[in-house]
C-alpha cells in the first residue's frame, strides 16, 4: 500500500537509499589520512631551507590546506637520495602498500629521490595503491589530472634516460672495439699490449686459429679438428685438451681470424 505525502511535501526516501547517501557523503567528508616524509643528507642543508623543521612546517601547512590528517611523520636524517635504500623510505612504502594512507606529502621532490627512474617507480607504485603524492615546492598533486600528466612525463623521461644511456654505452663500446681496445674478456687469439689497453695478436693462439680455419676449409669435422690440434701439442688458453665444443665456438663465429680484425674479434673463452 502506497502512502502519499501531504500536498506540497516531498515523499520520504526509502531507508536503504537514505543509508546509501549517508555512507557516500560520510566517506567524502572524512579526513584523508596522510604521511609526511622529510629528509636531509647533511647538516649543511639546514642552512639552505631544507632542515627537518622547515620541511615539517611546510608539510603540516599543506595538510591543513588539503584537510588531511598527518598520521605519521617519517624522518630520514643523514640519508642520501641516490637510491631508495633508506629506513624511512622502507617505512613509507610499507604504509603505502598496507593501504592505511591516501596521501604522501613532501616539501620538495628531491627530498623523496634525486633519481628520475626511482621517482617514476615510486609514482607508479603509489598509483597502484590509490595513493596520491603531494609536493609543496612543485605544486604537484598526483590526485589531479594535471598530476597524472606529470606521472606520464616522468615515466617518458625515465624511459628516454635509460635508452639514451644504453645508446651511449653501445657507441662507446663499439668505438673501443674499432680502435683495438680491450672490451670485457680478451678474445682468443689476442692479448693485452704493453700499454695495458689495446690488444695485439697472440702468436701461438693465432697459429691455432689459422689451423682451425684451414682444417675446416678442407672439410675436416669438428671432432677431427680437435684431435688434430691435440696431436700437434696445442692446448686451450686454460691448458686443457681441445674438444669438439671448443672448436665449435670458434667455427660458429664465422670470422676470419687475423691481426687486422682486432675490433671485430668475437670473444672465445677456451
């Protein structure tokens, strides 16, 4: 049986709907739980406005503006930001992973880390846990669309940094190889020169390489080549007898072994 409300008055909402509305608005009005994180690496930083007290004051002021409750202020004193291996950082991450906080507030991004790569990893970890990062100095709040844009930029920069380092490393290695300098293990058939940097042919090993090439050209099997090298009294660099797999490593490189190809010599450890 429907009960009509008096004329001019709204009908009362069902109890279930009233409960849902109360829970929804109650959650919206509840205070966000936040972590404050402060760090100094040296006593001298206190003279440049980054003392623990100065950072704490900025963090608490921001919490008031945001209506957040600082449930814990984590302090890393005398700790470097070169990596994330810090007692305070470990505590921060444990609270984030436990889901007990919604926001991490810092005075400045470099208080958290100076590594773009580490920052990108932290932001991704916070995002997975539904935790926003607020930095006072940079006016950064990853709980907003603009903040999430910063995450994408940081991630892109981090990826670019890794790729750029990889390219520079490959170019440097190739340059050293082309100039006959040692790169990693010394290739079979060569040795370090008097300067301790450049390679030069090792006569006995070059003789072995030439013999392997000639025997292979005459269609000798790998096992037969190993037997012939042993018959001639040659041993590997480690003074062991030649075996099929030793010869296979050299033959599979498909290189001409000569003193003119130092830069392209494959590394063969025997």
